[in-house]
C-alpha cells in the first residue's frame, strides 16, 4: 500500500431528488472496480427478469441492504478506493426525512459533490443543499452537472447552469471553481474523460476527488478543549484527577497555564496522561486527551480549557445565531429548548426571530416561528453563561445543536458577538478569578465541617411585609442549630462599601451596588457561610446579576406579601397571613434544596 | 494524523460522551475482535479503567476457549463482568443444536431474548465477584439505559444505517425510518423514560482497521482467529454449532492483516461463516430490531 494516503476521505453527495446521485455513485463503484464480484451482473439480470430498466440505484440498494426493502432510507456509508486513497461516500437517498439524513452524513464530510440535472436545471433543493453545506462548514464543494447526454453534451447548457449556480454560491459565501459536466448513465467524465465533451478540459469526478485535501484538525488555532469530564478512578490506588476532553483546536503542553471558561478559573498543566503507548508532554488538535493540574480547582463538564497566552472565547447569556431547523414541530418563541455547544448544555428561549430565510431562493420573511427546513437568524437568551467563539474564528466552538423533546432538532452557527446586559460584570469576575488565591481547604471540606452548603437567601417582598423580622429570626434559628450564618443588613453595606456611589442615603448606581453586594456575598460563601439578605422589590435581572458575580446556583428567593410586584419567580411565597410561620417555611426550603443537613 | 489514530480518538470521544451522559451504562462484550477492540478503547478512554459493567450473553454453545479467554481478561483487567443466559430455553432444549429450533429461532431465544432480559434486569445477571473469584447472582436489577456495542457499518447492510447514538423505544424497537439527525459531534444523550440508547463507537471502523489496530496496540485476542495447523481459522466468532472457520493459514495478527490487504477476502462477506445469516436474506435486520447485536 505504499504511496497511498493513510487516511480515508469522507465525501457527501447531495442534490435534488432524481438528479442522479445514486447513478453517479454506482458508476464510480463500477468503474473503479470496487464492486463485489458478479454483483453488477446479477442486478442487471434481475432487472431483465422482472423487465424493469436497469438503474444504478438498484445496485446501491442491493449493496446496502441485501434484502429488497425498496427505498433506502438513511445516510449510509459506501466504501471504495482509488490508487490514491480510500473513500467513504456518505449517501442519503431521496426521502421525506432526507434533510435530517443529509445533515447527519454531510456534517462529517471532508468535501461534497453537489449534483444538478443538466436537463432539468437548478431546482429548490439544489440551492437548499448548497446552503446547508455552507452552514455545516463544508468548504470543498464540487458541482456536478449530470445527464449531459440528455442535452446533447451541449457546452452552452453547461455554461449557463454554471454561471447561475456560481452566482448563487457566491451569495452564500462558498467559493468553488469545480464544475464538471458528466453523464452518470453513460459514464462520461466520471472515471474516464469523455470523448463526447472534448470542449471540457477540466478533471473527471475521480480526479477531482483525488485532488481534494482531507480536512485536518487545526493545530494553529487557539487551544479549545471542551471538558467531557473529570475522572478520579481510585481503584488500585490511582489518585490522579484527570481532566478529559477532545482537543478541538490548538496544542496543549505540560506547564501551560490554562483558563477554564466561562468560569475564568485558572491552573497549570502538570501532566498529560496516556494509557498504553505515548508518554509525551504535548498533545494536539484531533486527539482525545487527558491531563492533570498543579492546583486543584473546581473544573466540570462543560468548561472549555483555553490557554491564557492565546485568544479567549466569548462569554455571554445572549447570542445571535443562524439556525437551521429540522423538526416537524416549529421552533417557537417563549418555549424552553436546550443548546449544546461543545460539552456545554444550557436551557434557552428564543428572544427574537430577526428573519426567516427560504434556503431555496434566499428570499426572507419575518415570522414568529421557524418551520422545518427553514433557516433563520435569531437572538437567544440563555439561562447561564455560554463560552463560544464566532464561527469565523473557530468552527468547532462556533456551532451548536438544539434539543427539543429529547431530540436534536436543529443546528446553528454564531456569526457575531452581541452585547449582553451582564458583560460589564463578567469582565470583572474573570479578572477576579484570575487573581484569586485558592485555599487549601476545599468547598467540600467546609461544607462537611459545617453541615451546610454555602448559599444566599434573598428575602424580598413589598414594604411592610415583615422581611427584616423574618431575616433576623431565620438567622437566630440557623445559628442555634449550629450553622454558620450571617444576616447582612443593607445599612451594613450602604455607608461603608458603597460610600462613593451614594448620595443623600440613596445609591446612584444600583447595578454597581448589587455587584459589590455580590462580591461580599461571594467572599462569605467562599468561607462556607449562609448569607441572608433582604431586598425590596427584587427583580429577576438583579438576581441574575448576583448569580453572575457569585457564580453560584445556590441562591434562593423568598417573597413575602400577598402580591408579587416584580418579574421574579421566587422559590417560595409567604402570604401575609402565614408570616408567623415564615421561618419554618424557609427552613423547609433549605432542607429540600440540600442547603442544610445533618449527618448525625 | 494517521487513519487509525483518528478512528481511535473519535471512538474515545464517543465512549467518554456515553460515560458522562448515561447513569446506567454497560458495554456488550461478545469476546469477538470488534468488541475486544472496543474494550481496549474503553481502557484508553479511562486511563486503564473500565468504569462500567461488561455484558456477555452466554448462549451455552460458545466455543469453550471464548469463555476461558473472557474470564482470564476479567481477572487480569479487573473487569466488572456480567453474563446473562436463557436458562429456560437451554433446560427445555428449545435450541437448534438440540434439533428443536431453526437457526433463527435459536438465535432469537438464546441471544435476543437473553440480551433483552439481561439488559432490562428481568432475568438474573451473573456478576463476577473478584474477591470470591466466581460469578454470583447480581442484586442490581436496574435496567441499563445506555448500551455500548461494537457495531461496524461495513459489516452488514442494515448496520450502515446506524447512528453513533441510536435510540430504541419502550418496546426495544429500532425505528429505522425516523432516526434523529446526528452532527457536529453532538449525539442523542437525552431520552424519554423507558427508552434506551445504543452507542456505537466503532461505526466508522472496517475489518482491516480492526486488525491493524489489534496489531499496533498489541491487543490480546482469542486464538480461534488464527490457524493453528489445520489450515483453517475463524473470521467471525459465534456459537460452536453455527460458526464455520474459513480456509486460511494466517497464524498470527501480522498474517491476518496481510491476508486482508491482499483483498482475497474482500469479496466474501465477513459473516459468511455464520449460519443464521443465510436462513432468510436479511435475518439480521429482524434480529437487530429485536435488540440482538
Ligand atoms: N439520461 C440520463 N439519465 C440519468 C443519468 N443519471 C441518472 N439518470 C436517471 O435519472 C433517474 C434518477 O437517477 P438516480 O441516480 O436514482 O437519482 P438520485 O435520486 O439523485 O439518486 C434514474 O432514472 C436514472 O437512470 C444520466 O447521466 N443520463
């Protein structure tokens, strides 16, 4: 096998139904001598017996499924080789669910062949598929103008389709110079150059395939390792704490300083871990790696490991996205879905649908939902911070899928950064984390010592609903149970910490006030405490800000009084009539949420 | 990056995704070369550990060497080994070797049913107790919701329609017509209660890749794959009465790889020695829908 590339190449084949995909694949298999012995003959005979005209599609059906199941229904893999290398054709024959299968196949491809019928010309799906290929990030595309035998091998027909389709491709930012006139049926320009089209001096389909480059992992980009998990397998005295993930781009070295995004936590690579074989101090894009850190920081699935000496990803709770939708159920506003990007998994809602594009003609409309096979520009609001790159900077971390009802229902790419209300806070938080000095006493050991989870309890409500009294009573009760608890009265913050942003007893900059409050709470939570804070008319925006600062989900809200006057969804509500039991109610909440517990 | 390395890294990624997403996860180990490579990849993925149980369906007719090999590696690699069996069918002799069932009926009983009921926890699971050095009935009857299997797409027509993460519904059925899309390394890791997911890290591997990898990693495989003087060796392993060796003098991994590369075998189906496949053209499709691998 000398001289051959030691890697196979995956090729997607797409195009409008009946434009000749199966015929072209069949031809390639037959003319490269890749078929099992006698197969072609048997299928031809079978056709003669049943007096059906022979079709290469039957051959493929017979190959993929020894039984005659009629229609082939899924993206299937077909293997064949040339002198240069081995190919896997990812085929998804025509069917209603075609697009799902096409996306499944084509997303893994190094390159794609897009087939257009010379006689029928460009159809909706010729364009729709081209559009999807561009969204899927397939850069190498060869356009095959098939059935040239039906148009007398006419150069004019070929040229006019080429001109039109080239214009369409440039509208969607695909550049290709490869247009090949062929006849799949007769074999022109598939493997051998066609005697019928002497005017064409380009390469045959097979030569084009051999001329394409296999797409390689990008080692020259900034490091991105979406953390899959942190392993601690203790059997046989193994005490390594290994962070595992696939290096999507870049290179990692022992003693690199890493930052884990979106949290901004920092540590240094101690070792790169292997099993059987390699023992190296460096690992690169494409590899599923594992490494240990010098300082034990809290890293979890979903974080992206990045190098501090390189570009950092964006972080936001609000993103702009170009989405393609594959589900029968439309994508709608005000419903919750899940986004999966790298190993991050975050609930979101669609904030707005900017425009919906008809991929078959690039026209667009404004709609309040995205139907199956539509492409749309949307703004998404996420429940938590997402770390990502814009697609032009990094494909691997610039694209995501959407899960609806347990199913992957669509995909999307992130074309640009948009602002998000919390970004000013987040920058400060990242700098803080960068400089943070990590205690040798872990969160877990503090929690174990105090029998509690560090948390914030916000007691909010209308004026006169008894917030402060409840807070005091709750503090006393938890203290008497031996808990480490502190009621942080607003006055304690306003005149000291907020001295510079306060005028005549009123805070000028409410957001900055909340940020500082959050920072103090963060310190106390780091010490393992439960903090009680009272606040008038707390809004969900304000809670979100405190969440961003404290990077904690252990923030619980209690609303006192008969009416909720803001947009918050409190963990519990205590109407005025019940206020005498309020402390017990909050205690119940804290037990239910696992904030306070007792091992004894 | 060379092709085998790429396959290895992609499969390791899938195994790690499975491990992080499925609480009740297991891996099917048929003792054959594919699932043994899979087991090896798990050790790669988890740095020498295999953090989930391995399930073997013992039909009672396996070639004895297979069982010896299974238990040897179980001890050596500290595997969490479980086997399941259709004891009733064996007791009642409702099998092909006993002359009381066709190939396919026999497969259904001894493999399909045994597998389904072992995965669901309805039938006893026999788990290896390393301290006592023997199999014991497992007290854990929880159904497995993630099942890793060593399916390859070049192996058999129906298999090329698989996904890496392939859902099975409440009745264990595989809805081939309407499979979820799978792209950008994102898989179906969410599933409705009562359903489960089959995970196929080896989908992109070919038979040659498997042997080349066995060679490059020096993975121990059961010696039935090699000619030991008779001029015959097994290419695919199954039950003794229904699996035929092929004519070949390849007596070690190097020779098997060399033989595959001559293309001598490439036009003969890999499972041609497996009787149940012949009985009705696409028998496997049916068995697979039922949950047999
Ligand atoms: N005349 C002619 N017919 C073709 C050619 N290629 C395909 N066809 C026919 O067009 C029809 C659809 O082809 P097929 O390969 O099944 O299309 P697919 O749906 O894209 O896979 C079949 O009847 C083919 O025989 C060609 O180059 N010339």
